[in-house]
C-alpha cells in the first residue's frame, strides 16, 4: 500500500527526518480510514442517496478527475439548489461535467487526494527528492493529507448521521 511505498522511499533516501516520519504516520492513518469511507458510501447507496454515493465513487476511482471552481449560477447536482459558486467535476473518460456547490470543494478534493495517495506518492518517488524543482515541503504535504482526512471524515460523519435520522 501507500505507506509501505513511502517507507521504501524513506529507506532509499537514508535516515528519515521528523517531518518524513510524520508523513508516514499520516499515511498509515489515511490508509486505515479507507474502510470507514467505503462503509459510509455503501450506507449512502442503501439509504437512498445513490447520487451522492455515485459521485463520491467516481471521484475516488478516477485518477484524472478534474476540478474547476467557477463563479456562475447553476444547480448543484447533489443538493438540487441554485448556487452562484460551483465546483465543476469533470470525468475524464466521458468529459461529463457535474456542477456541485462550491462548499463541497474541500470534501471532494480531499476525497480525491485520499483515494489517490499511491499515485501521489509514486509520482513523488519516481524522481528523487533532490531532483524535484517544485518540491513540496514534506511538512506541508503531511498537513495537506491530515486536513483532507479531517474534512472528509467530518463530511462523511455528518452524512452518515443525516441518513441515520431519516
């Protein structure tokens, strides 16, 4: 899995720094979180929120999913409400765009990141850290992973609670 891949990259690069150990710890937490995410999305599917579940699965399964934030009027595909700030989620295989209320942007982008950790870490590991011209500080990357985890956990928790009430 991703944590194992990152651990191998750490071994290849030498003694790990405290920041890199923090990133490894974050990756381990994120990997454990995938089972909970799947459980909530399955619950959404069974609870009558198939549209929410399908959107989340599309985002989670597409490594090339594109996100564009725009300010224009439209109807949110999740809520059915008119909004003036949207996140356009484009599926690469179909080119289909879904307009989602911009307030869900941190959740959807976090879900994508959490679902593609291996892709992210593999691409970071393919080029040695010393060769990456736009190297993201490891502490910033770890903080980004943790922020994504917290956002997705909170949103899915609220979703699960809402489904349980109905």
